[in-house]
C-alpha cells in the first residue's frame, strides 16, 4: 500500500468534470449501481458495484474519448485521430470518431484480445497490432501522429480524458450519496484521477482508493519517488491496467487527490472475476474486477458504504475460461488426489461412489497399475475433483483416510 498525499493543485477540477458531463449528455447513459449482498456481508456494511462494464463499448472509456475528440477544432478533425490501447480505449476512440465523422487509426498490443480488436474495427477504425504491451503501442501511435499530423488521443494522460472519465464519480455520488469509500481499478490513472476530482470536491471525507495489478504496479514506486517512474517489466492477466508508467498529468491528479493505492495479485483478480460472475451475475474483465479483488482481500479495511467501480466487461472467451479455472483453483474449488485402493473388481467404483457421497464432483480419473512404488495388490487412482472450497477439501481428504483409503498425494488445500 502506498498513501498518496495532497500536493499541488490537480490539473482537473469539479468544473471540468461537470462540463464534460454536459458534453456527454445523449452520448453515454448513466450506468447502474448494483448492490452486492455477498460483499456487504463480508465487509460488514453496504457495498455497491458501479457497472461501467454495461456502458457503451463495454467500458468507461467512451466517456473520456468522446470528451477529447469532440473538443477538437475543424482543422484537427480533418487530420483524423490516432490512439493506442489494449482494447477498451480503442473501442471508445473508434466509436467517438465514428459518431463525430472523423477518421480513426488505432495501435493495439500484438496480444490484444481478439474480440476487442474486432469490435474496434467494427466501429470503423483502422487497427495496427504493435508491441508486447501498451507502452509499445503508445510509441507507435505517437510516431504515426508526428508523421501524418493525426491528433494523438492519449488513453489517460490528458485533461479532457480525465474530465470525461470523472463523470463516473458524479454519477456514483448521486446514486450512493452516503458513500464513504470508492475503489477504482488503476492503470494510467485517468479514471482514478477523474473520479477523485468529482468526489473529493464535493465529499472530501470520502476515501478514494486506487487498485493496481501487482504485476504491473507502476504507481507505488512513482508516488514514493515523487515523479512518474517506469517499470522494468510487467506480467498480469489484467491487460486493461497494464501500464508501465503513469503520465505527467495523471500523476499530478492522483498525487493531489487520491488517498491510497493498493495492489492485488492475479490470484485475487481471478477470484474477483469469478465472484462477479457467480454472485453478482456480471461479466467483468480481470482489470475491471480489481476493486472487487481489493474488497475480497481486505474485507474489513474500508469504511462502508463502499462503491467498487467495475470498469469494463470486454474479455476474450478463451481468456475468460482460463481466468475462471485459475480463480476456482485459487479459491480451493479444485482438488487433485492420488489414492491407493485394492486391485480387485469394484474397488474403483466404490471409491468414486464414496467421493460422490461426500459432495465432490469428479472431473477426471486416471487408473494405474504400473508403478515401481506400488505394493503388490494395489492400484493408484488419480482424481481431479471440483469442491466447495478449502474446508470441503480438508473434509474430503480426512473422510477418505478415515474410510481406510491411502491418500498418498494431495495437490491443493490439505
């Protein structure tokens, strides 16, 4: 955890956010605020989910993109716009440009999610895949802007972008007027800084907390150093917030207004995504689940009522499958066992029936008689099980051993 401090005046204030809100009327719709009974019980007070995953283009990004592009003059519009994005900003820029009749070119990382690439092209933008991370895409987009004269629409580091994203904060104060904590996923800091501008000016008592992926956490080191500081490397499933260095504008904004920055690892992000699917019935991408991950990791840390901003829901189905499986494993919902049973007819069926009676779902079975470590007259059965969690895993192993089965290997909670 790193605590930000107040420093100089922020570049974007409440008046800027309110001006952006007027510009966005009829372009975006206020997104729903969903109550979470499960998180409320866990955190000891009301918890609400601000569903920006249900916004146009599937994320909050259209707010900032439209605000920035709509304010270009005629000469700038004629030259077109260029952007760099892992996907959500790309779609926001593409749709905003289409609505305003402006040509758009977008650079995206080579491993950008296929649905995000397809959607961006579907909104009429020309898409180029460049770089391993967003920083490489930003460099390519910047070079394109210098070469062609197109206006670079930065994904976060511009006052208009911050002001547009800040309209989320205006909405959530109207929807939950007694809020005491706002948790916001954080990459470059545009959404966090914008929400902080809207919230702190009206409710300085409200804690505004940024949440970063631990594998791409540029903010803690930057705030500690007092200047934007680049990461040497990044690795996270949350591609939407994998930003290697804060911008100069967002750094000033966040350092002036935000109370603290927390980090959560990929296991926590996976569990949070699974929680949103199972308990809230909401599809959220890993980056968009960061605020929920912080609540799950630190349930009694934050004053309630708390609002967790779900920033986006654009996720590749294959990535979603992987993250769900990872989340289930992280939440002790999978258990792998190796059990020795007698080599006689019906022994395997009895074992499986016993496992089923204990409430576990058998996902995979491997039956082997060939091993130099097996005593004569015994076989080894490898089981992959779906369970209800850590306590259930412990109960399963104890029950099998109590029934006389030799459980020789356990992968998962014991």
